[in-house]
C-alpha cells in the first residue's frame, strides 16, 4: 500500500516540476510584434505590444534595393507575406543605423528571411552569414530561375550600393575653375 502511494506521490511531483519548467511555458505577448510597415524587401516596421515602434533589418539576407530590378517585387512579396500579421524575432543585434537585426518568424512558423531567399527575392548575405540552409535555398532558387534569378546576371545589392556611392568617371576630371566676379565700383559723378 505504501509503495502505491509513494509511486503516485512521485508521479505528482514530476508533473508539478514539469509544469513549473520555464521552457514549457508559452511565450508572452511581449515577444510578439505586429508588422505595420514594409520599408523595403528586407526592412520592416514593427509595433510591440506596448506600442513601441521597432525597425527590423532581416538578418543574413539582402534584397534588391527599391530602385534596382526586382526591388519592388521583393517589397511586395514581403508585404503579401507578413504585413498586418503577428511575428516573433529571433536575434536582437543592432546595426550601425540602430535597426534591430533579426530573423522574423510568423506565428504559423514561416521564417520570412528564408521565404525571401527560397522564392528568389533575396540573396543569402554570405558576408554576414554562414548558414548552409540559406545557401542551399539560394542555390535552389537560382537553378529554378525564381524571382531575380530570371535575369542572366543580377547585380547583388551590395555591389549596387557601392556603385551608387562611387563618383562617376566623368566627375573624376579636374573641375573648371570658378569665375570670380568683382563688384563694379560705383561711378562717381562730378558736379560741374
């Protein structure tokens, strides 16, 4: 009889301990954000549960710039995928512009970063990521000619940005000297 009660007591103790385990608890609403703005394919505006705006740059990927081929398509894909939806962030680093750099995951488990690469709307940003999964998704999108991979040789956004920052070849010439204009001295009128 004592064995029976000690087994039940032990089982009850295990259940209580498992119920108190913080890893088994559901994530709080503080970890959930609402997507309220799509700035471009890889930059989102989020609203926290306490109404704080957060700008998030999607980690490990780089979408074409808005003025670049497929830039607007990447923005539309991101918007269709997550605008107005609740998301969670994986990672909490900040870039030099003060943006949070993270992976964005929808409540249904869809990883927005991975979806962009998988569908051909972003590059795996190898300078900042060693993810073999993202590399494989990019390779698959290239082989299937999805999104930006329809172009024979698309320009990576980091090269596009660098080209915009560099002065053009014409502007490397020596500028012409400015003309200096002197004020005319007023004519003195002589009274006769």
